[in-house]
C-alpha cells in the first residue's frame, strides 16, 4: 500500500519524521516536498504526478492540496487523510480578505527575511502548544526562501484556493479527517466536512492543537494506521 505524505506551509517533507517512525513498517510511504512555481490546482496535480496512485495524507496546506488532487484526479487517490485541513473559504468577500492578509505577510517576508517571519509564524497562538524541540524551526529555515514562502502565501493560500465545499459530496474515496482537540475551528470544520463526504471518519486528537502531527505524533500515527487497516 503506497501512502504519500504532503507537508504544510513553511514545512518540508522532513516534518513528518516523528510520525514516520511510528507507522506500520509494512506501509510503503513517501514524503513529498510541495513543488514551487505553479498555481493551486496545478500544484495539486503535480503532487499526484510525482506521488502516483495511493493514499494521500496532507497537513494544513498539504491537506488542501491533497483534497484538490482527490477531487480533480480521482484515479490517483485511493484514500484521503486530511490533518487540520480545510476545503477552502466560502464566499468571495471572505476569500478576498484572506488574499489581502496573505499579501501583507508576503510583503513582510520580502521586507524582513525568512528567519524573522518564521519566528513570528511559530509564535502565533495556534502553535502555542507545539513543544519548541518539535517545531522544526531549523529545518523550516533551511527549507525555505523568500521566493518559496511568498509564492505559497500568494498562490497556495486559502484565499487563492478554490472553494471546494460544494464539491465534497462528489468525493468518491474514503476520507479520514483529523484535527487537534484544542483547535476548535478545525474540529468544527472536520465535523462539517464529515457530513458532506459519503465515506468519512472524524478523529479528534486529544491534547493537541493545529499541528497535531508535531504535538501528538503517536496518536496521529495510530489514527492513520488503524484507519487504513479498516480500508
């Protein structure tokens, strides 16, 4: 069984290491870096071209891209695991506001540089429960440039992502929707998504926030492995 993992914003494939070492050794797993220079839909398709057919597991930005891939290229996705991921923002006014906010952050990166931005990014309340030794700050600094971060904000952010809420009912593969219990917004989103996907399970990770794969890697690895055994 091929399982393809896709990382979130500011991260790299290495961010899945703590989960990787706890997964079932029988799983044929791959960890991909998000390609650069393409629009949202094309980036999702490119991930599928590299990853091939299999189960796709994506965190946050990576989850949004994996969902796009599953909707657009169903022949490549056998199962889907979304970790702290959203189908997009409903309403053009709200999406426009998010694009403006992401543009401001992109300009901050161009002004202040990668290191200063990453330190501010990880200081946000949504990452307050991530232990510093698991945040992967050194890897984030090594993996990113001004160009990659600003591209991801401007082109792969939720403001640039299509609103895929209306398409969820057409998702024809089993889906596991994971969120950290402390990340109330995404727990609510996961439950809403679960009502619209024909074959969906919601798994809430206790004592974890948005980056639950960093905070509780054993619980996330168990959730993924046990769910795959039922499919």
